[in-house]
C-alpha cells in the first residue's frame, strides 16, 4: 500500500482549503525579543514577533535565564526519570510549593505541559469518580476535550460563558451525581473572559466541583499573577486551578493546584503524570524564578496593558476590525483562510512582521483571524510599523473596515 500517497492526498486537501500550516524558522536572541532572527526563505533577516504567548517576555528575563543556566550547570540537563523513579528533584518540590502558594491552595502537581495537565487531570477525575458527569464549556480547549473524552465519563456541553445554561444542565442531575464544571478564564482565540463568579455560584448551588484552566491568565492577571480568579478574589472557591509555565512565565510545563487530597489523587492515578519523565530541574528552577518575579513586579503587566490599549486604539482609528474583549489578546478578523494566509505571508515578506494566521481547526471556518499579542517589549515604533503595514494591506486586499 502506498501510504505516502494517502498522506499526500489529505495534505493537498488542507493546502487547497488554505488550512495547511507552515512554521516560521526563527531564532530568539536574549535581549532583542520581540525582534528575532529569521532563518526562513521569506522576509528580512530580522523580524518582529507579534503573536508570542510569552506574553511578558519572561523567556528572556535575566533572572529566569540565570536560574536556568545556573541550575543546568549545577544539576545537569534532564530529570533522569519519571517523578516516581528517580526523576523528582528538589527544584520540582520547590516549584510545586510556589504554585500552591500562588493560587492559595494546599498543593500543586507538575506535568510536562499544560496540555498534559488538562488531559491527565480531567481523564483521571472522569474515570475515577464513578458516575461522574463533566459539564464542559462549549469552547473549552482541545486538551480538556481530549481528557474528558478519554475518561469516557458522561459529558454535558453548556453554551459558552452562559451560567444560566450551565444551571439548566446541572439541574437535570440529582445531588448524588459527582459533577465537574470545566471551563477557562481567558479564551485564547477570542480573548473573552468567563463570568467566573456566576459560574462558581451556579456550581456551588449544585454541589459541583469547579475545574478552571487559567493557562492564558497566569502571570498576567491578579496582584501576584495568580490569574483572573485571583483578580476577582475567587481562588478559594475554585476546586482545581490549572495553568501552564509555557506562556506568561516564559518556560515550559503545566500544573494543577487544589487540595492535598485532590493532588494526591491525581498523582496516584493519572497515567499522564506517572509514566513520563519529569521536566528538567533547570526548567523548574527558571519557572520558579519567573513566578517569584511576577508575584512582586507589576511593571511587566502594566507596560503590557499600555501597549495593548495603544494598539487597540490605533486599530480603531484605522477601522481594522478586531474583536472587542477585556483581555490582552487582539484578534483581527479576516474571515477567509486564503486571505488570512496571504496577509500573514505579505506581512512577513514585505514588512518583517511575524503573525501566524489562525485558521481551522483552531477556530471555526469563516472566523479566520490574525491574533496579536502586544507585550511590554513592543515599542511604540513597533506599533506604528504594524499599523502602517496593516493599513496598507487592508486597502490592497479591499478588506472591509470597521467604522466605530
Ligand atoms: N489550555 C489552553 C486554554 C490552551 O490554550 C493551551 C495551549 O496552548 C493549553 C491548555 C496547553 O498548554 P501548554 O501549551 O502548556 O501545553
């Protein structure tokens, strides 16, 4: 059988639809981000990144890089095993304490990524709580969906960010049914924020546990960077808070936080925790340094918010259509996969601007977009340059403008 021919047919379909993904070949140089070296065939030697999830530039912060280098020099590179078999380093233990404190919880548990933490925790909860029903926001991330699916627990999908619909769905089940309400704080593609207080109140009324993904919010919101739940003073009312070390903390890895019993339960039963090598101690040390820095420093968050506000105001003035939201994510709607790809390619080739087109299956067909994430390290000059580029492309491609 010609397997390659079969692979190519499906890849050709993707290309035809405009949904085939190309990766940019870029190299970060500490101290220069969001400017990066471009090793790809298209565009100038140096380009500006406008779509990084290293939202605050902590991936090049001297204290974070310093912690990683110093720990690698002292303790070596890999963890050397699963957490169970020789892979637990003091750095993991310290980081878990730091994370538990950040979210006001008894304990935390590290995973190799945010994806794995969602997959492992939700699949374990759904499998190991007999008769459990998981109530999932309709827009939940793929990692949560995969975890729920794998658990084979019954799933009820409630309308996105709609506590009334959640209430209706929960009402169909009696008090003895274990219920898990799973949702996110910041939804990364539209940048909207969940009505966490209302959702928690509904869940509490039904005796449900709450599972909150704060992946796009940790480091970014709340006085200590504990996320939207911290900003709203709600952390203690949420059963499990999940996060990543790979976005605003600028490192790598994922985690859950909750009661000691909950973390011990997941630690003891989750295959996605038990059967994989722990994150390198140097990564854990760097993440700890990043969390500690963002716990006490408001500088990065404040500057980031200023740049987000400036870019939004400039887009409004130019009529560049973007989704309104209260977060740090600015989705510019193109609504066509081929045009979205073409604009991104032209931005790279002619303007030295890197923004990845967001097409299906990341977003529904017809809602293709460019997702901008201004950070504290984008200068006003970078914003000017981006706006000039988009303004010109919008005219060139005869794209609709949004009149305020
Ligand atoms: N949860 C959400 C909402 C995400 O957007 C992502 C992805 O990027 C993840 C979890 C996975 O986190 P990580 O990138 O650390 O695997």
